[in-house]
């Protein structure tokens, strides 16, 4: 069976599985990353704005850190930046809030027995910190794959993390939807042969998401039935 959207445009095969990025998509952690990073780079008279952050979002920690140090010409190494950053982040992450529509969507998919997974570039340690006050709905995910998983050889935009999550869900990529907020995550999902729904930060240039199946303002706008995830 094939599904059509409201404009009668063919949107492909019905989805049976869903993979979710976490930062900026399920949890509002990006504001914390911004605050912490600015507190570090500000000591050197630098500004961490979206001209920099927009090229870092969704990337593995070390890749993003190397970019930051180079772009802002910081007089510290990427390793030193990450060590200080992560120490500050651990204290702040438990206070992060759910993004609009995230919890309701996850509970809805779970109630209909749709296999779902988290596929995040975060380390397992930081994942646990971020989700510590959201365990009641994060426990509904069948699988969680973090960026430091032994099977994830390359981070986004490589498809590894989505391939690993799909394998563990026993999911066919052609029947899998990826939910992302970052251009690197969009590229990773497409490279994995999956359809990608994006919910970009309002500060991001939407032209960077041209290859997405759909661009949404929030997860509240997503209609699972339209993609075959639910019958109605």
C-alpha cells in the first residue's frame, strides 16, 4: 500500500519503525549547550552564535569541538574545551525540558506497538544525565544507541548510528522514519536509506533541509497516520 498526502503527492511506503535523535528534538538541551559554550568562549572575548553553532549541531562531540576551536581561534585544545564543557553540562542537563509534542508522540507510538529507538550522538553518560527527569517516557524506547556505542564507528553525517539502531530493531530501512533537527542527522538518515522528518531550530537556515521528507515547526505537527504508523 502507498500513501498520499493532502496534495495527492506520493510520499512512499508506509513506515513501520521510527528512530529519533534526542538533543533539540526530544529534549531542549541546545539552550544549555549554548549557555555553557558561551561561558567558556566568552573568557577569550569570543561569541558563540548561530553562524558557528549551525555548523556544529548534531555532530559528534570531538568533531564539533575541533570545529569550534578552529572557527573561533580559541587558545585551548578541543580536549580541554570538552572536559570543561562536560563538567558544566552535567550539572545543568537534569533540568532540561521536553520539546513540544515529544512526550505525547512517543507515548502514542508506544501505545500502538510501533518499535522506536533513540539514536543520539551524545555519550551514554550524558544521555543518562539528560533523561534523568524523563525516565517515565524514555523507558518506552525499545532501543537506545549513543554516540560512544562500540558499533558506531563514525558519527553523523555517516549513517552508522541509524544502521545500528535499525539492526537492533530488526527494521527495514525502507520502512523506517528518522526524526532529526540537524543537517548532519538528515544526511545520516538519507545515507542509511531512510525517510527523514526534520524539526529544525528556528534559527537554522531551512535551505539546509531540502532533502527532508517533511519540515515541521514542532513534533506537535506530525501526523503518524499520514505516514502509515497508525491506522487513524
